[in-house]
C-alpha cells in the first residue's frame, strides 16, 4: 500500500508540474555558479572635450559606473578589452572608476548581485582628460548613458557615446515553484529509501 501511494503522489506531482515548470540551460562562456549574474557591454565615446592636450576624438580616458538600483558583485567589472590601466572600487561617489588612456571600443563585463530577474539600473559616464595650458586640467565628462534591466530586457539611453549590450546575460534564474516542489519530492524519496535500507 505504501509503494502504491508514493507512486500515485509522484504521478500527480508530475502531472501538475509538467505544464508549468520548464527550463533551458545553455553554457555561454565560463560562467560561475553563484548568487549573481553577468552581462557584457561595449562602450565608445563619440565626442571630444576641446583642448590641445586632450585625447583623440572617439576616445575616452576614464569611465565611472554608479548603480541606481541593485548592487554589483565583487569584482564588479572584469574582462575589459582593451584593458583599463586602473580600476578603483573605493571611490566615495562611484561604484566603479576605471582609468585608461585613449580607450576606444571597450568591451567589459559587469557582475550583478541577485538573480537575473531582479531589476538593476546604473549610470555610466566617460571622461576625456585635459592637461590644460598651465597644468590645471582634469577629467571632463564627455558622454553618459543610463542602463536599466527589468528582469528580461535592457533599456539603454545614451548621449555623446554608445553603450550596447553584447549577447545575453549569464546567470541563475529564480527556480520555478514546480521545480522546487519536484526537487523536494526527490529528496524525500531518497531520504525514505536511505532510512529503509538501514
């Protein structure tokens, strides 16, 4: 009788969850399993701060990222190509400050905390460096972008620069309730068998 009731319970759960629980998993690159997800981006400056000592047109010398919703994982920015000379995570005003000289057409990966269907948003600015005629120069914002993820799609608004997503995000989805229920059932059956065989 006991075996019969377990078989009926398993059949009922499979019938209930078969239509509602589905998942596809495809490996893209070298993703790590953690409570985070990643997205690759490409950034390009399209405007130059006017100065005789500034970088060339369509290049930038620094980039900042400030999260407006959600959090970044540590390390937040990886796989920059071409590579930044310095990446600072300790700045009081920005989550990420990346420095380079005459950077152009940069691919980089951001690591976000939480699940892929959690919304995130960030502001990104690029800067040109100007030495100034008497050495009193500095970094001047030359473009900005706002990117927001609603759990399924990116919305990117940019000005005087280009910011594009590259490919699909990589990470964990929140498990569907049917899959969790099926997993609990499997663990229960395995536990019952182990107890029976003692």
